[in-house]
C-alpha cells in the first residue's frame, strides 16, 4: 500500500483546515488496519478480454466478486496482493511471487486468464451480475464422507438460461474462485504445501472442522498436483475440474483445505449470500471415496485448467 490517502496530503501544511480531512483519513486507515480479516488486494494489470467471450460483464467486477467470496469464507488477519489480468495462456494460471510470515502464507501472486480465441482453450461467459446467480435454473449441493464426517463437496449452479446455455463457454467467476484458491495455499511453490500434504493427500486436523478428512489430490505426469482428485472427490468443488455451462461456488471442502494448508482458524463454511435461482435440487450424497465416475469433460478440462 504505497499511498493510501494521497488526496488530502497537499493541504496539511498550508491550511489548518486541512487537518480535518487528514483526521478523517487517519480514522478510516486505522479502522481498516485494525480489523481482523483476510484482505485480498486486487491489482488489475491489464490486457483485453478475448473477442470470443460472451456476456456484458468484465474481469474486474467478476474478480472482485470472487475475492469477496473468499474474504467472507476466511476471516483470519492476513493480506495477500493478487495481480490479475488477461493473457494468452489457454486457461487460468496462478504464480506465487512472494510468501512469508508465521504461519507461512502467500503474500503476493499473479493470476492470468486466457484471452486468445483458440476454440480448444477456455472461452468465457462474463456475468454482468456476478454476485447473483439468476441466470441459472438449478442449484445443487453435494456431500461426501472422506473420513471426517459428511462434508459439503459441491455447490453448483446449472441449467443456465440465455446465451450461456449455448456453446462451450466457462464461467469466469468459477475460474477466478479457483485461481484465488491457489493463492491462498494450494501452490507447489508454497513452503507450507509439502508440510501439509503427504503421499498425495491433504489430511485435515483439529482445530479445523471435519478433522480426519483426507483429501486425495490429482496427479499428472510430473506427480501430485494442487487440484482435488477428479474422480475420488465428487460434486465439483472449486479446486476440482471445471465444466462449461455451470457455475461452482466455494464448497466446505475448498475452504477447509485452504484453512489446513495456510493455518487459517477463523472460517465460515458457507460464504454464499445470494442464490436467487428458481429451483434448488435435492442434495446429493455420494458413495465412499473409492467410487469412480469419470467423464470426457473431466479429462479434457484437466488439460486446460491449471
Ligand atoms: Zn488450478
């Protein structure tokens, strides 16, 4: 934060009345820095949206909605700077830039979203109202017992109406939530990663909720990845694979995993504050974790989703 209050600085020395805006600014600045909260500093670094995207929304507003959802989920006092923008990178990417502190956490990272027009890469639907989900007709939650009790593993909006219903477009809000999830701990470059993962799994321990939960991770040719296993975990949590024509919200599993990795202890397990959909489907309880169902969509998305 280089200059939190520059608009009132020139008047301080010349005019005693300048003290009034200074005091006001100091009040807000002090109040903000004392509050215990996760602060995701959002720094837009530019780029243009792809000409192939649909929807009247924009990356900045959608990224704010995603960061706000994570800030509602994690209430620990921590600040992370996230640079974000458009670039021809195929899908979504996250790069850790700085980390530190006790417990160790990422303090700055960069998230990029694809803006090339290759039909085999992610093409976007840009929701003009990313805080609301009125374009979807169905919302469904799913649950699975991974050893620590029945935990929510998916909050998914589907059956969209309008232009998002046609074509192979992905919801940019869902991918922004996913990439911020990497910035909050799920990164191979994060020093906490190796300490909190063993044999391709994240073990949830007290004081986190659902202690005893064991989260299997996906693998690729290089070994264990920072994504949930696409078939052993059901229900499409944010940190699993993406699917076109749907929206994923943060699941309990997404939040608890990041809390375990980055030692957050003050979390809210349902940060959604608006559904506004016409139909809430009955919850789904999946079978134990060794049941596998694999679709072509999952295989394809593993390639583009980083
Ligand atoms: Zn990823």
